[in-house]
């Protein structure tokens, strides 16, 4: 079943997470939408982790550690 995600192009937010520019927001929304057809269920927390990693706030190692803490495996 298809589930919509909240995209606010005016305020540059996706599921309440702020993006620095419209292109990054739209590219991320398109990637998430494509993966949702395969069963991916995005959360605000995951989108925020991605943005933090993409902008250099989180290192790749920190990103993986946080993902492991959320999902285990």
C-alpha cells in the first residue's frame, strides 16, 4: 500500500526535516519514493540521520553506529 510523505517545498522540509536547498530535497524525496515501492518505510529519524551524514555532521561510522542501534543487525 502506498503511503504519502510530507514534502514542503516552500520551507524545504521532508517529513519535518529541513534541507539546505530544493534540489537536495527533491532528490532525496525521489530516492525515498522509489524505495517505498520496494517496501521501505521512511521515518523522520532516518531522514534526519541521512541529512546529518550528507552535510558532514555525522561521519559514516557514526551513521552506521546509529543505524545499528535502531535496527540491530
